[in-house]
DNA sequence: CGGGCCTCCTGAATGC
DNA sequence: TGCATTCAGGAGGCCC
C-alpha cells in the first residue's frame, strides 16, 4: 500500500525519468484513471507540449510541474498505482495511461490493478509564507511530517480536540498527511497506545511521543525503500520495498509481540484490518465506540 | 460541521 | 475441477 515512504520513493524515481522531457502524446486506456480530472475529455490534449520541470509530493499525493505553466499533473497511487518506464509498444499489465515524449526514449506508464489511483490536471495555487505552490484540489490535505513547513503544535492541537479513535485521526489526511493503515498500526504499537483510545483523552505529552514515532517509522521505512506487502507496490525501477521485514504490528495478527510475547490481536477497524498488542497496548477505559447513556 | 459509514475495484485466497 | 464468496483498502461523498 503506498503511503508516504512508498510515494516518496516513487517521487525520487520519477525525477530522472521525466524531468526536462516534453510530453508528445497521451493514451488513456481506462477512463476511471482520470475520473477526478475536472475536464477529463481533454485530459490528454491539455498535456501535449508540456515540458516536465519537477516532481513534488505532499502526503500520498504527487504532482508534476511544467515549465512556464500554472498547471500541474496530480497523481494519487491509491492502493496499487505504479509508474514504470516502458518501451514504445511494450505491453504492461494493468496499464491505464501512457505518456510518450518527443525524444523517442522510454514512455512513462501508469498502471493500476485495483484502479483506486487517479491522475488529474489541476491549477497551482500561489505560494504563501506557510506553504509552497500546490495543487488547488488537494488544498484540504495537511502538510506531512517531512514538509519543511510542518509545525507540530497545530497538529497536536487538532489531535487534542478530536473526540474519535486515535487511529482515525492518524489516518485523517486533513490533520497530518502521509500515514495509512500500515504506519498507523506501527506508530501506535511503538507508542503503546490502543488504536481505539480517544484522541482527546491522550495527554499532549503522549501525543507528542506518538508523533515522534510516526516520524521515526516513516523515516525508517523510507530508508528501506518502503513496504511491499502484497506485491502491489514497487518503485519506478521495479524494486520492492524492504521494510515489511521490520513491521512489528501490521500483518502480524496471531503472532507474538516482539516486545512482550503476547499474541497480537487482529480486529476490524473502520472496515479495514487493525493489529495491536493486547498487553502493551491495553484497551482504554473509554473507547471511541458509542456507550449507551 | 463533526463523525460514521458506504462505495468504487481487481485478483488472490478460501469455501463448498 | 470449478464456481461463488471473502478480503484488502484511500479517500471522496453522503447522511444524520
């Protein structure tokens, strides 16, 4: 699942592959891939002639900027989106969109087995003192912990106010971006916090420790090229991430806790799986679940 | 508007 | 063997 470390690994790989190149043609094989484009009928036409100047990222979103343009191409990998170079004519599994260039070199292919990923063209909003130039349609996405403008206090304020499960807040991209199910479970395990603990019931100190663990686990995972768990995430060069070996919680339900040996619990949370240690991360007295009054 | 829930989708894994 | 069901999940959108 592409979360911040995986998306950043893809961003780094995309730069050398497309910066400085001019788009000569776009083929959309699957319209669902561009469903979030406000004018999807002309998606390809509006990209032809654009020269890619940089690849940016916020949380799990990527965007390509163009020379002399106030527009950008935004990409979200969803659960299984990948960017890969391909020879012209080469068949790529689950190919959704193909870009070719005016230099006769490799095409850039967006493939996506589960089709939750999306590509769309968007206007860049001007930079402000608090933020760089960024796509208008992702203005609701909060800064991620790796952003130079990231400030911890406003994020702690939000965590302190939310009356929902802490895991819900970790996954809320409008509070802090980049964390998905894997790194939410890992951060909570490291912090010894039960995922159903209400966010506003945690002290500022514990929330602060949690955010330190979020930062640490994202950094370590990035250092390992991300987490490849089900084979659906690979870097642009086709390499898998190596962080799955370091996971202590995600995917380890029923196995012993690396810290205390207790059997890790796997349960449903917001329609997805969630793993925690019943001993290290004890259930809170009051959970986020509704209590009859 | 905060919070909770539903939906989109494919293919591997599992069940009978 | 083969067909049907289950599961995984990011995030927008909808409802109360």
